[in-house]
């Protein structure tokens, strides 16, 4: 083992010591108990000297790199971090045999020089003979350190069955259905909403009081960004402020849930989990020319409120839901399986078996963390170090995905799988074209036959009648085209050229990235994750810690994807519902009830409100897996509608009383783990860009469709001379191409996710490059100027323009102090002559208190340019402000 690997193994050994699921009575390996004297002599003369010379320095009594000791039989059988070093009687399953063979570039022992062929033969012969050893009678059965106690593992909170808990009986001081800031603190009532009851019970246990409901201006901005990723319009704000009905906020939420932009916002959240990208990334960054179909499928599914269980089943096994589909039906289910194809791949990998298993690993990891909240990929090389997931569990799942056709071919350069999804019009054009091709081929065949007859007739004419009578009549020689006449050859060339042009002009048929059933077979355990060293074959199935000893049946002739998808979405599965409601909660509040949204395992965070999480998970299933219904549960709660700061409370007396409660919340719960106030958070990269475009009046709200011009499968970016990316668009950020290894600059600055791996969370940093972008980038300059021009074109006074600007950007009116300060700001810039007014010269239809007819052309241009410069500076300041960039 090389030294770098050894250091890594030592680290893993430390981690391995923390494993919580070791069971002492597991006995997977047994050596020969009564070796003969001849077998002992063979060991002492051939094997022990070999091990002592080449292995004991690193794997002996004093040093055990990687947790492996080879100077004792027990040490070899027990193994180290990568599993048993030896399986008696089975050299092909023994890690030490793989290491000395030098087949695996990542594991070569001894690291400096390969053993001789005879030494390798001797060691393998010894293992095959049952590993006879002087200690055989003393050791007997030995358990590996990685064996898991499944019963102990099932006690982890995330693996417990989902049972809806009793809702605490709590009292609140806010009247139900009151969309005003708050009710009098003197009145009390039983908490009507279960979410509030669970949260309030936790707060009261800590001696904390929550903040009252935020004012209506805050609520509509919060809700609109949450559900659509866009700021509310002035009309929407005013309609809500003027609505005094008890269900005013409910009506706002329903309107937003029915907006087509809802699917864009929440579809984008899921695309992070699905590691969506418009290019492959890694070595060959080829264009995913049809990835947009999967993106649009996700958006449409959220808009239609497709049940989450159905949504998952389609993505994992949509092709199996419509096996006998007509040519123009079932496309949506096929497109959905792009989920399994869209991950990054090393398309230039020369080892096809390795490439296949790497792709399977990426799929297992994506489904594991994205749907189940488990790091299943950690069990590729060995039994999971922390979670009760066995090495065999991983390959039981891997067999399902290995039996699935993800790639059209693994040969260089490999091609991912796509399927035709023609609509009726495309199918009609295709059939018409195929008919034309068939007719042209028939015409060519007829002309060939005619040319052959011409050759035969010419041959006959050259033979005299006497020759025919005297000679036997042999079989005629076949006619070759080189014998055709010049006329026939020319006509055939013309016809074949026409056929070639016709075939090249085939009408395009829509395709989608999708999977299909592949060669169905179970998969062998890969010792240490290497496809070069295979262990026993494992039947396709699901993690035993979750299904128990009764595995769901998988038909022999099917991959098992459909069965896996249906098991994932069954009521018996304790993870799928919990993981998804936690994601929904995180996307509303900026953090999950379980902070590690992609990891519900032993190393993940425990839930801050476990009973609330289970109540939500049970409710989700009872509501037929409706995501929109889960939005209603969350957003109609007081917990969601709380103020983040006393300044957001409309009633003056309530605001004064809340100051002390807020101070105590900040002191005792600075991370807001108890949800006593609404957590302030910055908008994500997409929402920042979309809000700037919307507020400036430049947003193109077109929904769906392709976004890259690069032909499918061709290189889009290669870090050197190849760069076919284009980000110049006014469309929503959802439709900005996601090019792996070459992300749009603004996205990188504002903590966009890494499209090469799934991520259900987003970081939120504050860096100087962000500020520099907001102050100096061409994009911000352009948007600020567009916003200024639009404001100046309105027939309004200065005070009215300022009010409009604040309402569009912040969702509220400016205070008197703010309005006064803005007027001073504008006056300063209009009087500043340090910049050339011609630089900002534009045509403005109307200007305040003056018109083009009343001034000379030169004076008018100067005044308009000066005013535009001032308003542009103001607009850029507002678009760069924290109030604009943060959701409160």
C-alpha cells in the first residue's frame, strides 16, 4: 500500500472506531481447523517469509496501516478498514490477492516492487487451500470489524416508523385568522395550528416568547418570493393592503400557488437535488441538448401539484409505466427518467467496466441522498462506517441500476442514452420521408437490375451460336457494377447522390435523455469498490435495515427500478416523506428541521423538533403527497408569519412589547433554532438576478423551451479555446444555461450550487466580489439605467416617483426621513458636474416641471442627462441594498 493511501487508511481507522453497529456473534470466515504437517511446512517455508519480508513493516505487531495486521491469522481474517484481507478458500475474493496482482492501480502491494510470479502463485495456492496456519485451531471463527447489528441500527430516529404524534395543547395571544399585525395580548386562545403548537411548546420550555405576526407589506413580499422567486407588483401589494377580510393572506397564497411562476421557483429547488445541468462536465463537457425537457417536466409537475410519490416513481421508472405506449404517448414519463441520465460522466474513460460502475455509483448516491437522506455511496468500497448500510446493501441497489440502460454505448467517446419522443406532426413527417427514401431505394434497385440485364444481353451477343451448341452451359458469372455501361453508371450515381441528400434531409425528431431496461443481472460485491476484484453475487434488493428480512420481490426479467420506486413511496418507508417535508420546510425557512437536509444518517444533525417533523411527514402522506397542500400548512401558520424584527410589527404597543422578547430570543437562541422569529436570509443567486430584472422592467417571463444553441453532444466548453456558452438573456435565471465547469459568473458570486453533485442546501456568503459586482458590473449599470428611465417616464412628482421606487423594490412606502434623504441624494447628483452628461444622454418623453418646448435643445439634453444620472445612481443603490437582497 502506498504511503498516501496508508495515511488515508489511518484516518479511516480512527473513524471506524466510532462505528455504532458492531455485532460480536457474526462469523463470516472460517479457516481450516486441522491443517496437516505438510501444509504447515508450506506456510512456514513459503508464506511467512514472504509476509515478513514485504508486509510486516506496515502491517505487523507495531504498525497496522489502514487498521490491517498480517502477522496473525486473526488479523488477516478480520482485516482493516477496507474489509477482510483474506477469505479462506477464495483467492478471487481476497483483498490481498488483488493487491499483489497489481490489477488495481489504487491498491498495489508491496508498493515498491511487484512480487515474483512464483510468490504470487504460492500465496494464492495457500489461500485456496483454506489458509492453513499454525494458529488455525486457536482462531476458528473471526468477525470482520465492519459487520453491522441491524437491530441496533434500526433504533436510529430516522429509521423509526412515522407515527403522527399528539399535538400539544398550547395557548396563544393571537386571534385565529387575523391578518393584521397582532391581537391584544390580553386575549388568549388554544393554538389552532399544529405547527404553532409544536413550536410554541418548545419555546415555552425555554422560557421564550415568539414575536407577533409581521405587517402585511412584509408578508406579501415574503410569500411572493417564497412561492415564485419574484417580487410582488405594486398592484398585488395594494390589493392585499386594501383587503381587510380574515382570509386575505390565504387568498394571496392561493393566487401564488396558481401562478405559472410557482413551478419555476420550486422546480428550481428540485433541480438542485437532481443535479441538473445543460452540459456533461468532467472530461468531455458536451452539450445536453435535450436536458431542458427534463427541466420543463419538473416545472410542469410542480405547477400541476403532481403528487410527490408519483413524481418520484416517474423519474425512477417512468419508462416502465407505459411499456406498450403508442409512438406519440407516454413522453412525459420517459422524459422524467432523465433524472437518472443527467449526472456528470467521464465519457472518455477507457475502462468501460469502470465507467459503468462509476455511473451506477453516481445514481445510487443521488437517489440515496436526494430521496432517502442517506449517504449510500459510502458503502461502495466497504460497509458504511457509521450508518447501518452493509457492503452487500450497496451492491443490491447497484444491481438495479446496472440492469438499467443509461448509456447508448460506453465506447470512446461514450454516449448517454436518448429516446425518440415524436409528436403527431413529427411522426407524420418521418413516415412521409421514410416513404420517399424507400421509393428512391426501389428506383435504384430497379435501375441496377436493368443494368445487369444489359450486361447479360451484351455477353450473349458476344457468344456465337456454334460455341453455345458445343459447350456445356455453365452458370453465368455474377454481374459486377464495373461492367455497367457509362450511361447506367452515371444514372446510378445520380440516383444514389439523390438518395444520400434525401437521407441527410431526414426531418428532425424530438429526443429526450432517458433510461430503458438493460441486461438484467445481479451484481457481485466489488471488493474495496474495485471492479477488478469481485466477491459473491448479491441479489437485487433494498437496504436490509429498512426492509427487514422480507425483501420485496423483484421479477427475474426486470431491473427492479419500478419495485424500488414503489417501495420508496410506500407508507412503510420512514425516510422518503420525512426527507421531502424537511426540504420544503428548509426552502421556506432557510434551514431544515434537520439541518443536514441530505443526510438523515448517524453523522447528520438530529431534528430540532422531531415531533413536528413526524407530524408533517404523516400529514404529507395523508394529503396524498401534495406539495401545495404542505405549503398551505406551513404558510398559514403563525410560525411562518412571524416578524423577524420588532420594526415589522404594525401596532405600536405590540412593537414596544416585542422588543424585550426579541432581545431575549437573540440572546438565548441566536441561531433561531426554535423559530421564535422569522429568520432573515439572503435571496438565492437566481432570485437576486430575477428580482433585479423584474424591478428594472427588463424581465422576459417566457416559460420553458431550450436555452443553448450548441448542437446536442458537441463540446460546449473545454477550458482552453472551446467556449460556446452564452449567458446574454433577459429570461428568468432558471433558463440561464448551467454549464458544468463554466458557471455563469453572477451565479458563482452568489453561492449557486455545484451542478456536478446534488445539493438540497445553499450556502449564503458575504464577500467583496459580490459588492463589486453590484457596484460596477455592466449588468447592474444596465438594469439601474433601465429602472431610472422607466421611473422618469412616469408623469409623477419626485415624491411620487420615490414612493413608487420603494414600493417596487422593497414592497413598502418610504418613511418621511427616507424620502427626505433620497431627495437630498438626487439633488447632490444633479448638481454634480464631475461627469460628462453626454455619457448618459437619452430621450425622455417628460421631465419634472419642464418640457422640451420650453427649453433649448442643448439645455434640455443637459438637464435630462443630469436627472438620469442622479436617478440611475439612486436605482443602483436600491438594487444593491440589503433590504432588496434579503428576505425578512
